[in-house]
C-alpha cells in the first residue's frame, strides 16, 4: 500500500514536471534542474526510441566510425579478400517495420556464418528446442569456429549450431527428401526472414566449395559419431551454399527485426518462427554469436548478435530494434570491426541494452 502510494506520488510528480516543462516550451530531455535520478532515467527511456533520437544516434555512429581503417577482410575464402573494404552501411528496423539507414545499405556481402542463425531456427521449428539442445548443443566451445579438436573435446558433440560443426549438422537435419529440397527450404527460410528474395553469390560459392576440405572433414567426424541427419558431404555442400547468399545491411536489419518482433517479419507480416523459439535462438546468439569474443560483446552490450566472415553483423534488441551492419574488415576474432563499433554505440546511446531494462 505504502509503496503504491509513493509510486503514485512519484508518477504525479513526474507528470507535473513534464507538464511545466511543456508550458515553458522545453522538452523533458532538454530539461536541466530539479529532476531526480529516477525521473531522469524515466525521461531517457521514454525518449530512447523516438524517430528523431534514432536518426541522430544513427548518424553519429556512422560519422564516428566511417573512417576507422582497422581490421582486414577475410582471405581464407579467396573471393572475400577482394570485396570493397570501404563498404559501410547501417540499417535499423523497429518491430513495427520503420526503417532507418545510412551509408552503403544496399551493397551486398555473402552472409556466411549469419546464415547459421536461420538454419538453426528452421531446425528448431521442425524438431523443437530439446532436439537442438540434445543433438547439437547450446554451449560455447571456447575454441575457433572451425575447430575439429572441439568436437573431440566435447565427446563428439558440435557444442552449438553457430560453429561450423553444429551448423553443418543443423543443415543436415532440415527435413527434406534430398539435398536439393533441403537447400530450397533453407534458402526460402532466409528469404522469409529478410522479406524478399535474396541473391546468390556464385563467385563466393565457387571459391569456397573448391576449398572446404576442413568442413568436409568436420562433417565426416560428426557422421562417425552418429550426429548427422543426412549425407555429410551433401550437407557440407548445402551449408556452403547457405553461406554464399548475398545480404545487405538493409536485409540484415530486417532479418534482425523479425527476431526482435517475436518471429514475425514486420515488413511482410509473415510468421517465420514460432515465438516460443525466438528466446532460444537469441540465447545461443548471446552465448556463441560473436565467435571467441561473444563474452566481451555480451558484457559490453547485453545484446544477442551474430556475425559472419563476409563482414555482416546483426544484433537483436528484443521488442525494440533489429540492427544490421555491413563492413568487411574483421578483427582477430572474425567479427566486423565497424559493425561491432556501430552496433555497440547505437545500443549504448539509445539506452536499449536488454539486460539493463
Ligand atoms: N563459410 C564459412 C566457413 O565455413 C563461414 C565462416 C563464418 O562466417 O564464420 O568457414
């Protein structure tokens, strides 16, 4: 009772301050003076996602990081080395489908590891979250994304669907009569998350498919451990195809917003993933989305995210924002340098760290 009374008084007090400020022609966010700490927090949170505020923060992020030359394109897949390193685009999409963007947001890169999110989502949709946990795993490996030794160290398990082992495994479990149908389903599922037909990067595919022996070896080991749902080499080829799909910052922003919007694409209105699986996918993104830097990223932003060696990154602030950034130069962990900088800045400045709500 007492608490409710104080709460009521607090709210009345805050609205009185706001009303007075409006009369004075001042918005609460500009106010100086007698606001208590609680009132200030309330004002910042209330202002956090206005259109004007998002546009200001987006522009700031772009200007602040556009000239950062740190990092280097991936080159272990030869076609990635020649992608324009200057490319930098940021797209933000709210769950009601409003799009805010700046820079090269229509330029495409290959999606690479970010595709793992959507194939894992498809497997969860078809087989349930228990299957994901028991058959593939949801723990970090603490080792490189393409590690073979990680499989041995974890009793023949891939550990999670975002390292190559778990991703190839997930691909193999998509229900289909053959690999052609499996690929068609995986591709269509990514299209649904993006709300459009995504392009395919033949050059990246050719470059990788002729050079993916490490992934082939991973698939064979998992097969020997009884973990694959279909032929291992066929699954590796389908996995290589899914990594070669083209995405822009705009596409990634929409894909992220579908997750931020509980599995419904805000542009098309299509339900792409059952809402009960969205927190499960986000949990794996929080654990293992940014390779060996996932812990530092979560510590900094509190936000589930996934990057790919093509230079894309998406971050999901549940119920609030989907963030997509493309910038090819990567740090030593394989994450886009400017992608992380821009996304972290936006989350911080908008005050939307999900763990701080
Ligand atoms: N296709 C890449 C590979 O299998 C994806 C790696 C990534 O983006 O992390 O090595």
